[in-house]
C-alpha cells in the first residue's frame, strides 16, 4: 500500500502509465530540477520521461499525481517539468488575476476567471488561470 497520496492506495489501483510517470518523478532530484529551470538555456523544461499522448491524458486525469500536471507539459513524445509549485508562484498568479480583473474595468461582470481549466480540443496543458466570458452576456465561448 502507498500513502504518498494522502490515503492508502493499492498500487494496482493506479493505472500503469500514471505509476510509470510518478516513478520517474520520484527518481528525480527536485533541487537539481529547480536549479535547471532557473538557468536560461533550459527554458524548454526538464525531461521527466517519454510518454504517449494517451499516457499523458491518463496522468492529467488521474488524482494520483506525484507532481501536479499543470507544472508539466508533453511535447515531442516526452513529458517535461516546466515549473515547480511554490509560494512565490501562487502569489504572482493571484496578482496577475487581480491585475487582469482591474484592467477589464468591470471586475468580473464581463470577463470571469475560471481557474486552472483547459480546453479539451487543445493539448492537455493546464494553465495556472484561464479567463472567459461571464454567463449571459451574449458572447460565444471558444470550442
């Protein structure tokens, strides 16, 4: 049994692709990853492992993520860590939301924050924050 996810989970309950990605993440030295992410020549991210689109989708939709999927992306058949969660990141994210809401001039009457949601038609890249039209203003939502 594993308690890494805050609850006891049988290893067989976690889909194989998710276990494989989690194992790759666990084997990484996150201090080294953080240092690498702060260098200018690794702005493409730090490679975790190879993964099919199907594997990545299973990971994104899983509740058993060793590192939240919005900190990573899949590109060219591999998964990369593009940022690590931290206090300053979350603080800056909130500040950006406040700035966008203030810049719209109408708070969230017309433009509404929707959080870390993603559009199914696009690659499963989870944004820190997304915005869209508020309900009942006559705008057409993107597909």
